[in-house]
């Protein structure tokens, strides 16, 4: 289908034939409609149609040979006419009056403005009009037209100056009812209302039609409306409408897409789903599509496709809603938005310079056209003659490149040395195309080449190059290594006056002279002066050694593999003499192993002439690795019955990477006498380089053998005193209200793990309890009661002081051994321990229903050191003795005691026991931790916050006595001693904090004693049960990475380590194969250097060849691969036929480069 484009509101389209004119063709009718369109363009119209429906409209159609009704043709005409007119309230309004016997106003949109008065409703209403027949009342029809425009029905009509108003009357020109219509028609015409009269049927009264019409040009007759209808449809084409009355109920359109609206086509009069601007399609569900690139749709309405951009324009937007998006293509100009056509641009006339012509004669000047300029013969272009019409940066159509000229072809000037004249004799001074030049030589020279030469089109001269050749001497023989000036002396003949200078390179002189250069002169007879002499080397080579090298030994090795950059050497022959030979020898080789020590490495360089130079440097291998032990004793615990004992152990074994026995010293030796207590044994190992290992240390602890623990006498007390730590002396006493069940010994001594009486006597054990009833004279110690009885409660301080003093007085009696209480400093109540026994059942019931039996151990030390004494000298040593002796003994005995006798005799029930450190004696000189004023404390847990109830002030009355032992600290919030956390320590008592261990050390364990000092962490390659010193190296095939390892890890299957103390998995590997080595004996391995070999696997170094032998190359794996050096070959073989046999010898001695050239 074809589209005529855009037609605005109010435009009329008619295809009519004037009276007396035959029906026009479709093309002629199209021109008439277009002319009518231009005359009524952009107008808003009110159209009134008066349709004849009388019986006179029947007529015979000669084409179809049938009778037809003219009323149908009238409707066809109106539909055809209105197919290009938009009927809507703001555009064209239409009224239709049908007249027959009577006139009726069937459609009146002109007087009744309403948004629903649009083409679709009109089409429906107009289509429903029926032929009525009857008389012809044209008068009343015109009366309706007048009333609509000026009369009673004109209230809703737009003013005529705003809306162009026209009346169309379609009839056969006859009436027979209602009177003459002409007067009313005249009134309308007098008011400038246009009236068109259309004659219908074959019998039309055109006189009446012209009288009714505005003028003759408005009166038409068309006997067959079929052609008119076809023409209208042809002009309108596909109902491609741009004006739609939107907002119609969707029920009128069917199933519209969510994007679409239901609209009435103001031209077609059909309801259609209308896609929005920028979208095309039927508007039905899923049929609104975005306008593709280079198309647009600037209205909301039905469209099968979007409007393409005008020719030679496009855009890149999808869903365009404006023609203005279309832009002219590059090389085109116009304005699609303003309906200005895009036309191709053209460049100016192609510039043709003088002596130039266009290739092909002419060329197109339009955009992208290419023209080529060529020059006439004898001329050449100054640039590129091929140029294209393009759009430049300024947007102007212009030819690419730049203007060129046709320049005259000129050949280069020819100058011939020794010619007369040198430039020859030429026909044109400018040497332009077709110039000829003639050449002649001076006397004594011979002309070579063409004597006459001509300048050609390619700017070259015809013929061959001209030269004037002088008389020549033969070329000289070159002198090896020398440089000749000019070099042509030895490559070509020379002129008779040529001077040739031969000069030896630096460090060379002509043989047999002291001259470095010599002159040869070509004489006029064609011979040379002077004689031929070779250059001889006179300068020795130079060698520069690297700086002295200091390096540490390889891990666990007595040596280090030392490498260095080979000394730089130079010789004047290198780069000058192609057969130069410079030999470098050395006392040691880079990459070999050097034992710990200092070495001098000397290099000697000798050139082919036998001239030499020497240099040297030192290699110092420093042993920075301390000896290591393969065994170190664990802590030794010996239980003895005496105060001393000899202790033996296996001496630690120390090794050193130097393979030399290290010096080992210790503060103690196996077999020495040790006394009860703890002694740390330290072993120190030194190697010859001064490296020290002092990490082997262990503790020897002599512990006195404990006697059986017997309970204190019931209703009495047990007082004990340790003599030198191994012998404990005790005595028993009774409350003065009780007496012994049987006579005890004066005292009891614990020796060799058993109790004995002092003085010796067969006394039964355990000692007797104290009883209310006793046999007078039998059990009572009446002779010396002051030693065996006390008054008061045993647990009171007063009673305990009395018991202690009685015991000290007893020990000083003559009938007891004098060495028990050795001196006044030790023999005091501070070193006496009192254990209170249980009271009998009756007394216990009187005091309280539940009793706890407490054993309190107090130590008071007064230092009075004596020479050679091993007895405790400090409070911490005494407390250590308590932990070592009393606590284990009490713990063991408490578990072993049969408590049933106690239950039967005392009626006490055994519940549980605990062994704790008693609170220190409260005094400012003692272990006072907390001070506060008890009157101000008022700590009941409710009235004050806990933080205000802490008794840890610097002053005040003593309220709390806690002496936190070493390895712990006092936590003021918890108000108790807390063990130091791992990695911290505290070596003093009664402290409030612990200290971080120094770098590389740590603390670990469950016992606070482990936190009194820090021990070194085991480094990679070493382990111990705790991860702390003492540490032992991992054996071959295992490794330990990181710090504080407790065990070694086995290398992965198929790998191992050659050296002990491997510090990571990366040191595990396949053993180095024969002919290779590495610093740790495993891969990655290095081939043995040339001149060395290795037969073993897992080697740490290679073995040097002996007796001036070497290997063919690196990687030798057997001693017999060391052979005589190639220097021993007969060099005559190479000098006689070097080029012929060199390659053969290279193949014979594999991997030995002879530098064949």
C-alpha cells in the first residue's frame, strides 16, 4: 500500500469533473485533489451534507446493466471525501440531513460539540442511514443547514471565522415539495458560506446545481462514483493515520496491550488499539514494538510499521518519537526535521595545475568520489595526485590531501673526477628531461662508461657510470692484525700517488723493530716502496681478582661451598687476533668446598706470546655454628636415707660441624657428692671458633627418704625438727589433762626411712595416744614432765609456743645426741613443727558438732651460713623443702591411713582432706599482701560494690595475709593467687603481676614452679617433650618446622634428609644422584663442576680431580672420569688443518668447546 504522507485537520479532497467534462483518469483526479488540498490546508471545518433520498434517484447502470440507487452513490461519495478528513470535536465536525418527502437532521456534530462525536461514531451512524424514497423536499434540508449555521441550532457551532464552513448538497437537481430552496441557499452564500452541489444519477439538472452552488466551479456532475471511490482509496492508500481520538473504552477495540490505548481513527472511523509514540504494531497484546533504528513514530495510534527516516538520513535510537532524530548521513546535507531533503554534497572543481591532466579526462565531484591527477611527459607530481571528496574537520566538502604541482623532471648533476670539465658538456643548463651531456678525461686518465648520456623520464641518465681511471699499482698483501689506511690498499689497485699506512694494534710492534706503523707509497711506475713485516705482541695480559670473601660454613658442615665471579681478564690480543689464546689457571676453583679457615686463591693469566699477569684474594670460611648435643641427661631425682649421696649420669655427647671434638666443661661431674636439695648441672661446649652451646642443663634433686606418717597423739601433740634435712627428730606430748596410754620414747628419729627411739630402746610404733585414764607411774613421764605436757588448746598460739619450747629444751638435754640441735641459729622454735592430734569424743561434742584436724607447718629462717653446709639457707629453700618433703609425705600418708580406729575412738567421721599452704604469719615484716581498715570495709556483699571491698591498700591494719609463691601473682579482683599464664613468669614471691618471657623463650606446664623462669623455645629442627629447652635435634629423615616442637615429623615417602636438625619439609627430598650434590644432600642438586666428581648418593660436595686431571664436563660420577686436560693434545693437529678437523675433534671430546671458526 502507498501512503501520501500527512494531511492536516480540515483538508478537503475532491475528485470531480465539471459540467460537460468527461470523467477524468485516476492520475488527473489525483492532481485535482492535490490542488484542492493546497487551497484548504491547515483549516478547521464544519461540514454539512444534504443527501437526496427521494424516489427520483433510481437510475440504470449501462455497465452492470442493472438499476441502481443514487443514494448509495451519495453515501459512497461522502465516505470517500471524508476518508482524508479527521472528524472530531476539535477538528472537523459533520452534520447530515436527509431529505425525501420530509427532511430530517440525522447527524448533527456541528451544533452539538461532544468528545464522542468522532469519526468512529459518525461512521456507525452514517452507515445506518437508509434509502427512504418519496418526494423531494430540498427546501427543508437547506433550512436545517441555515439553522445549524445561523438559526435555532447554531448555539453550539464554532464561529465561521474560526471554522471554515461548507455545505454539500447531493441531488439530481429537482424538487417537488417544500418550495424553492434557492432563497435559503442564497442567504447562505451571501454570508460567505461555501456550497458545493454534486449531481447524482444520469438525469441531473445542472442549471439548478450551478444556481445552488457558490459558483460554477463548485457545481459537479459524476454519473458513476465507482471511479471516484477507487481514486479516493488509491490516494488515501493504507489507512495510515496520525490522528486518533484516544481514551475510548477498550471494549470497543478488543484485547489491547498494556502499553496501548483504544482510539478512534479520525480518518478511517475505525476503533483500533493504538500503540504509543515510538511503538508500532496492531496494539493487541504483545504487539507493540519499539521503533527500530532509523525509524520513528511521532503519534499515538495504529501503525503497521514506523516511519523510516527520509532518504540518506538515519539515527541510532530505538523507539524514536520524532522525525527530528533523523540526521543526514555523512556527506549529505539537509534537515529531515524541517522536511528538507538530504542531498549528497559535492566538492569544488578538482584543481588541475599547469602541465597536469585528469586521469580519464573527467571525474565525479560528489562525496566519496575519487579523482586522480597525472602530469604530461617530462613532468612529475610534487605529491599524491589521487584525492577523494571528503568532509573535513570544518564540516566542509573538500578534496583530501593538498594541492600538487607538475614539476619539470630534472636529472641529478653528474660529476666525474678527473674529467674535463668534471660535469661534462651538457645541452641544457637545468639538466631537464632529454638533456644530453658529453664527458672527456684529463690526460693520464682513461674514460670508463658511455661518453654521451641523456636525462630520462625516470630522472636517471642513460648509459653506464662514467669514471676517469688513473694508472694503478697492484693491491698490497694485508699484514695480519694490522690496520691499513686507506683500507682499499689491500683490497684493490691504488693510484700511482696513493700513500698506504700500516699500523699495528695496541700492544703490538712490527717484528724486529720498535715501530708501530710503516708507510708504503705507490710510485708512478706502478710499484710500491717498503717491505712486508708482521705485527708481534709486546703487551702482557691483565687480570683483576674479586674482593676477599668471608662466608659462614654450610649448615652442620665443616666447610662452605664458595663461588665467585671468575676474575675479569683482558689482553690486547683478544678481539684483534682471531687465533688469540689466553689461558687462566688458579690454585682453587669457584664452587668447590673450603674447610673452615683462611685460604689464598691465586689466578695466573698467560697469552699466546707467553706474557703473564697474576692476582690473588683470600677466602675465609667462618664457623658460626655452635656445637650441638646428641644426648643430655634428664632431671635426676634420688631418694636417700642420708644427707648426701654420690650421683652418676651419662655424660652428654657433643658434636661440632667442624668434625673436631669440642671442649666440654661443667659445674658438676658424674660421681660427685650431692646433698639433699636441688642442684642444677650445666654443661658448656666450645668449639675452636669460640661458638658456645650452654643449653644442656639438668637438675639433680636429692630427696630424703620419708618415714611412715603416724597421726599425732589423740589429746596431744607431735613436735618435729629436721636435722640437716635427712633426719627428722620428733617427740610427743599430752595435754596436761591427759596422759600417755604407754610410755613413749624421749624422742623419735627418722633415719633410713624408719623411726627409731632416742635413746635407743624397743619402743612400739606408733607412739601412744593421750588418754584420760592412765596407770600411775607407768605411762606418765613424771621424771621430766616439763618436756611432755602442755596446757591449753593445741591449736592456740600459746600452746604451740609452749610445745615448741619444751621440744627445744628436750633436744638440748645431755642424754640426747649433741648433733641433733647443732647451733643456736637452727635450734629455735621457729624450726619446730607442731601437729595437733584429735580430741576425744566427749570433748569434741562439747565444743562443736564438726571438727577439722589441721596440720600447720611454719618455717622461720635465720640465716647463719656455715662453710660446706648443704642445709637450706633461705626462706625459699626452706619452702621448697616443705614442698619436696612434707607435702608428698602428708599426701601419701593421708591416703594410706586407716581412719576406722579414729572413728571408733573419737566418734569422728572422716570426710575429706586437703593439703594447702598455710597463711603466712601476719606482720609488716612478713608476707603481708592486703591492708585495710576493718571499720571502714563494711563488706557484707550487699551494701558496697565488690571493687570497694578489696583489702589490698598500701596502708591500714592488716586484714589479709597471703604470700603468693613464685610462679603466681595476686589477683586483687579475685583476691587469690593466680598461676602465671603461658609465656610469662614470676621468680619472686608475693607479687602482683607476671612478666613476659624474653624473645625466644617461653613458660609452659601445670605446675606454678614451671613459671618461675623462662626457658628457650626449641628452634626449627629441634624438639623436646615440652617444646622448651632442653631440645634435641631431629634425626636423619625427619624434620620439625616452627618453634616449640614436641616431636619430629617423618619426611614424605620417597624423601629424606641427609643432615640432622632439618628445620622444614622443604629440606626433605630425593637424595642427590652420583655426579651431583647440594648443601643438604637432597634435591634440588647441582652437577659436579668440571674437574670434580662424586660417586655417592646424597653428597654434600664433590671430590676434586687429582694430578692436574679434569673431566670432559660437569656431572662426572666416577673417579676414572678424570682424564688429562685437552691442553696436552698436540696443537699441531689443529694448526695444520684447523678448519678441516676442528669439528671432528669437538665430536671426539664431547662437551669440550674448541671454538671452531
